[in-house]
């Protein structure tokens, strides 16, 4: 999930989180994220199955905003900009704010 200074939320799925965040931060993608200046990664999950990722994306998009906020707050209560820590640290473990892990799977899907 990405956000902006106003805490507008964006939920999406990708097989390359670093590239996708770069695209959003640099406004290379037309649409919602460019219009609303989505530059901060505040939550993500990882799975090796694209169908599971898409199903989870749809599930979260169907939630009320309050439930999305609770999910972010449970993993990242300070709403830290995870793209700063994530991309500097290629080897994540379970202590990562959003609980993501890098277990060297090829092309994991991230939500």
C-alpha cells in the first residue's frame, strides 16, 4: 500500500516492488498514483503465487478505509516510509515492519 502526505491510500500488486515504487515516486505511471502523489510505501505483503496476490489485493480493496488503516497500523504504526528501508536492505527478516521476508524466491508477487 502506498500513501501520500494526506494519507490517501493506494493498493496494488506487482512482481517487482522496487521498480513499481520507483515508477510511482517518479510519476511515470499515469492515473491515480500520479494524480494523488503516492510516494510512500507503508505496507506490503509477499507471496510466490500471483493468484493469491491478486485475490488478496481484491480483498483489501473491498475493505472499509478503517480496516485498511488498522492493517497498516498493526505492522507499521509510525507509517514509516518502507521504501527507504526496504531497498537499502535486501535481506529482510520477520522483524521488518510489515512482516515481509526475502527468502530468495524468484519473482515474488508483492501487494
